[in-house]
């Protein structure tokens, strides 16, 4: 079958949080609010059900329901990429087929993290089987070795996967190996997308040629990254560097307060309550929330990010 055609995505793609109720059940009524929030921040799309979306803590049916909710909430010109990765191939295939029926922009899959593919050939074959379940939908390889432990060079994987997977469209590159990123992007040569996946060093990705990026902090701080991209495009290098340093201080702060739990708190501060994180992740208590907000105020985050109304 011929490879599906697709238009490139330029700009920021948010990796949205999965909203839960206080009892940890899905709260899909919040999805339209998240989608509206991202559109207001000029985000180009959403990478649904990835790491930020706590995919590994969701059941198969919950992941399907989440994809349906996003398809209903997002306009057709808002690019949706649905993560369909899992340790079980048949689950991946079921999720891929379901996503294709919804008519999403693309699907993506990370590699199994328990029985890991031992070779690039094995990884590509796993991807080929997933993509075959959704042959009309662009397929993206989700490279996140810090979580999966699968760390083949993408420069080496690219020619093999582009040859073996007809619907292959690109890579979500969530790793700090800038050498591999740069070479992979160069070899992609505009034929495939290589989404940059490290928010805290976006400027480095832009310097290497990135035109699109996927990240969790784009949910609540997209305006800060738009500044980096605008300054870089205009050749204002020192300005871009100073904006990136500010973002790095923000990211360090978020990590110190618990990454995903802190990210959901940030969304609540901006008026979109995504609820708690699911165990084994740990929710922030009231004292921690107060401290986080105080530190954000000290960083002048809400003004810098253009947040007009800050929730308590």
C-alpha cells in the first residue's frame, strides 16, 4: 500500500495531561477545556496519551476513550497524534486501528520496556506490525530511551524504518543526544519529521534545524517558547539564549516539585484543573502547592507567560 500523504506540522505540539477526578477516574469533560487552552496559546497540536498523559497508568478502554474525547474536542486543523505504544503488540495494533477510525493526524509508538527489542531490525519489525493496523495514518517512532531503556541511534534506525514501514512519517525525539538528533534531522532531509522533544534545550534543537517540537511544558508555558523561536528566527541570538535560560530555571523548578504533579498544578493555576496524578505518582499537598506558587511568583512566571488570571 502506498504511504499516506501528510502535511508537516510546524511549531509547538503539546503533550497534554490526562484529566482525572479526585477518585482517579477519567474526567473527560475537561478535555475540551484543555484543547481550548492550547489553541489560545497558539499550539499547533497535541500528542495525546504519551508520558505526560500517564499512558502506562491507563487501561486499554481508557486510552480509547481519551482519544475519542480529543477527536471530539479538537478542530480538524488542530493536529492530533495519538500514542499507541504498549508492551503488548496486539494492544498496540488495537489502539492504532482505533485511532485510524477516528481520523487522527498520526499515531506514535514507543518501544516495549520489559522485553525490549534487542536490535534495530526487531524494533522496526515491531513498528511495522503496529503501523500495518493503521495503514492510512502516518506513523511516528517515539524515541524516549530514558523511560524505555531502548536506545538505538536514530540515525541508524531512520533508513531501516523508512524502508520497512510504508506509513512512516518521522520520529518524536525525546532524548538529550544532540549529535544523534542533528544527524537524524539532516538525513531526514525534509522527507520525514523529527520532532524535538526536550523543552529545556529547545534553542539547541532550533540551532540544529528543528521546526517542530513536542513537550509537556507547552501546556502552560507556550508563550515563553514562542519567544525563543521568534528571537532565533530573527537572528537575535542573545535574546533567544536569555529566554531559554529563563525556561531552564522554570523546568528545574517543575522537576524539583514533582514534574507531572507540578505540571497539573500549573494547569490548575491557569484555570484548567486536570485533577491528580495516578499512583504510583504522588500528588502535591497544600503546603507544596503553596510553595510552588510562591516560587513561580518569585520567578515572575505568570506575567512572563502571559497568564492573565491566576487561580488559587
